[in-house]
């Protein structure tokens, strides 16, 4: 097994990075199939129209199309629930695609190297909750470091989500017919 001695990245890290990246690609293909099924277009045409869009924008386009085509709100909520875990882990996918990685504490963990610069407090996500009388609240925990075990857990969760989404789409008649 190859080990990058400077950063302590192993082949297993890169394998998991690939699994996670491909899981996102497969979920995006399912979004395109949903849009094709609802609009009556073919999935290739939808892909050509949306391939330049980031994940979140493609999700928004799918949502708008589901609403426009009169898909019941309950069904839309069910579809969106399958994409919620991907939205939650989008920073990890972006870091895999756009960051170099380095070893961190504990010694079995890695993190994107961009975390080595700047003040740590600047990384804490802040959410506007003015409706509750507060201006902002900071998240207590945000995951920026990953062990092999946590990357396996993410990859497995994405794979399980994809399988469940495919079953749902077939049952809900939201997938185009296979030719």
C-alpha cells in the first residue's frame, strides 16, 4: 500500500474519496432522471441542460420542476429528504475535489490543508435565527477532520441512500422507463 509520508494519506483514503465523489455523481444522475421523468424529456437532454450547474443549483432546478409539474407536496418532500444528506456533506465533497489533505489530531485523522491558515473561529458556521429574537447562533460542532472509519461511514451512508432513492423512484413512478 502506498502512503504519502508527508500527509499520511493512504490508498484507502483515495479509494474512499473516489467512492464519495462517485456517489455524488450518481445522485446527480438520479436528479437528472427525475427531471426527465417529470418533464417528458430524455435524461441526456436534461444532463446537457444542467451539467454546468453546481449540485445545489441542480437540486433547486429539480425542485422547481417538480413544483411546476404539479407533483404533490408530500412526494416532493419525500424526494428532497433523499438529497438532504448530500446537502449536509457537500463541504466534504468540495474539499475532496478542491483541497489537498494533511494529517491532524488524532494521528489517524486527516483534514483539508486550508484549515491550517487563518483563525479557527472564522470556520464556525453562523445561522441567522432572528425569528427567535436572537441575531445569530454558532454551531457547536462542525466536522472538518476525518478518520478512515468516518470516511467509510460517509461512503456507506451515501451508497445506502442511493439504493433507497432508486427503490423509491421506481415505486413512485418518478424514474424514466429503462430502454
